[in-house]
C-alpha cells in the first residue's frame, strides 16, 4: 500500500500460537485417533463353464508341485534348499529359452481322448446346448495351440486346406461329428463367434489356430452359411478395411467356400472380394485367390452357375477400364484369367443364351474406347451373331438406341465380310435391309441426320447391301449337279444298252485303255496280298528269333540308363520345380508385352513385304512391256524366239538319237 511517498507492506498478523512440530509420540496418538477403513473381501466371480480351463491348469500345476516336492524330500538336505532356489530363479529363464513350437508339432501333441472326455463332461452338464459344446471345444483347441506363433493371416504358400490338413483322422472325425449334430442356426452363430474371436485374439497377439480349424470344418460341411450372408461378411470386411491383417483374415475365412466347388468360390469372390479390389493391401490376395480357384477346379462346367451376367460385366468394366486403381501387374494377371471367366459366364448353352448379352456388349462399344477393349467387344459381338441367331433380332430392336455403337459394329462386319466372317449371310442381309429402311425414316429428323455416326451407318449399310446381293458362283452345288448328271447319263446308257459291258461309256473307256490298266492294277494288288499272307508269318518268326535277344538287351540297357539319369538328375529336377513358379510369374508379366511387340513387328514386316512385292511386280510389268515394244520385235519377236528354241531342241534330239544308234551299232 502506498502512503505518502513510500510503499508499505500490508499483511495479517500471525497467530500468537505458532504450530509446533509433532514428535513421534504425538504422531502415534494422532494415527490411533484417525478413523480406519477396513477393506471388504473381493467379490467372487460367478462360476461359468469357462472357469473349467483355469481349474484344469491349477490341477496340473498342483500335481507338478507335489511331484517336485516329493522328489525333493528324497534328496539330501543340503541339495533341497538349492533346488528350491534354482527353481524360483530358473522359471523365467526357462520361459525365455523356450523354443517356438511349430503348428504340426502342437497338433500332434493334442490327445483325442482328452477332447472326448472334455466333450462328454460338457454334454452331461449341458445336454441340449450344442452351442456351448462347440464354443468350449474351440476355446480348448485354441488354448492347446496358443504357443504356436501366428504371423501369417492367409497362410501364404500353404495348401488350400491348411491347417485343417494337419489334423489327425480321429480328431477330425470327432470335431466333424459335433458339427454335423448341430442345427444350422447354431452353426451360423458359432461361425460368427469363431470369426469375431479370431479377430479379437489376433489384435491381442494371441494365436487363433483353434478358431481357424473350426471355421474350415464348418464351411466345408455347410458352405451355404456364408453364401446366404454375403452382405453381412462384406460389411464386416469394410469395418476392418483399414486394418489389413484383420481384413485378410476375414477374406481367408469366407474364401474357404471355394474349396467345395467353383460356383461357390466365384460367388464369394464376386460378392465380397471384387468390391474391395481397389484396396491396395487386399488386391493381391483377391487375384491370388481367383488364380488358385481356377488351378484347383480345372473343370469349368462346375462353375456355370457362379457368375451371373451382371457380375460378369462389372468384372469386364474393371478389367478394361483405364480409370481402374489396379496395378498393371494385377490387371495382366486378371486378363490372363479373363477367357476362363468369359467361358463360365456364357454358360453351357451359349447358342440359345448369348443374345441376352448382346445389348450389354453393344452399349459399351463406343468409337472412342481404347483398342484392347474395342477389339474384345467386337470379338464378343461377332461371336454372339455367329452362335445365337436371335442376336440379330436384338440388334434390330436396339439399333436406334445404340446408333453410334452400331456404326462401329457395321464397319467391323464390312471389313471382315470377305475374309473369315462365318456369320449367317441371309440373316445379315435381312438385318442390314431393316437398318437401311430405318435410316431412310430417320433422315427426316435433323438432330440425327447430320450426326457423323448416322452418315457412317448409311454409307456402310449401302455398301453391305451391294456386296451381300452380288451373285456368287455356287461351286459346291455346281459340282454336285455335274456329278448327278454324269451318273444319270451313265445309268441311262447302261439301261438302253442292256448292261454295263455293252454300254457306250464302257466301250469308250475300254478303247482308251483305262479298263486294262485298272484290271492290271487289281491283279497286282491281289497277287501281293496273297504273297504277304503266305510269307509274312515265316519272315516274322525268322526276324523275331534273330532280333529279339538284341531288343531285350537294348531295352534293359535303356532302363539302366534311364534309372541312372533319374538318380543323378533329382537335384536338377528339384531346382527346376522350385523355379517353375518364378518362370510362370515372369511369363505372366512379360509374355503379353513380347507378343504385342512381335505382332507389331510381324505387321510391319508383312506391310513392307507386300509393298516390295507390289512395287517389284509393277516394275517387272513395265520392263516386260518395254521389252515387248522395243526389243522383242522383228527377228527377236516372241514367235521367232519360240521357233528358234523348238529348232534347237529338235536338233539336240536328232543328235542324241544318232549318237545312240552309232553306239548300238559299233560298241554293243
């Protein structure tokens, strides 16, 4: 506070009685007078069936302790204390030195009798609750396999039925029998429990092999559980899309459906995996799953019902889209599988069903689409027209709607009409005539008549009508007609002459010597056949007696050489087999590029060769005309040259004949 020209400190007066420090006696008295809080006993957990695992572990530990104490009592007193101390100190060291157990060893160590006894206890405690049986077995199995490191969520490089293939037959039969006894609703709930527990334990870095084994066994027996709930599992996948390991585990779980048949695998791939193909962390597994699916199911007939038409076109757009987020490597691998997918989508009766795909293919055939997509679309449209005749009627119905795309298809047909197009020409002519009439009706609409694609359709339709209506010589019918006429003439000749040998035709052929030649040939054939029938057994027996020992010896030597080659080439074969996947991957990556380059080189070479041939032919014709007009005239005219050549040949012939006569007369 400021008073006058100086500052003063203002404060409260301290109490007269200052706080004295407490000694030990006063502190003790103060602590005794303070209120005390007595802690209550901990609340006991309610008994559930899952406490049984803890009780089993406690029993096992108690038995081990009793056995160790019993062994320690028989030792000397001096060693007893050291053993206890060593045990306490060495517990942690043993855990640290524990080697990781492989999954094969862990599964082999499971006792089937333990599982049976445990299942019997659960069934007695809960006789009408298979859900509890399955959950307890799954938890027990997962507990027995918890020491195995779980690092790969998709078991990359393992067989398709791994890890279920490691189960022994008694254990597998036991688990399958429990699953088969459970109703479908229970199995559906239990499958969700296994998947959720697998994801939760994986997040805690706990092994999940027990749940995975049950997932494989359930889906192998009841794949319809997954097929009927595709949307649910797709939603679960999208919830874990930002956690790649969990998402891959969901994909692995639903992918087990594909081992039953190809149709189920394609159903899951299209409904769950295709929507997440643009996620970089999952795309490789989705493509790998499809490759393994076709490698496992070589018979494509089993997958005809697994690829609906709408899903096929989703896949088609993804493959041939320039805006796709797929990497070039994955896109090439998918395009390598595209012919198989197309065969499955078209189905077994393509001659009656392809017209359903025609309008979808035609709507995508835009003039500005890139070359690979346009080539594939035109090939599919051409196949539809060739295989299913109803495609022409579908084309007529959508012609006005898809006028721009129809111009592209008409131009393609016009280019291939005289080459290898095996389409029904009658139906094509009728369709083009219908298009021509439609074009004349649309000319009155100025919004359509001035468009370039309308003008292209008009021009191509006129050209096709001229070429399709042009008369061509029917060579097959003509040859058949000539043969029938000749046969009719010969039959009439035989009838009017009273027999074959009296007919004018036979006498004419006989006078030309044809009959005698044919008779001579026939006699020679009969003679040689008789000779072979008489002498073949003798010569065969003689040859067998001479050659047979040498052949047996040669065969034995060949077997020995083959055995040696097989023995010494085993390392090479193993190395080659190990390199086959690498070579296949390299071919998948490089072969399309190499083929495209070779195709471009071949096209360039053909164009150059055709140009050279046409140019050379042109200049040969020019040189020939010049020679005929300037050189080969007068004495060097072609007639004089031919006459001179004939005189030279005649002279050489006469000289050779005279030489032959002279040699015959004087030498022989």
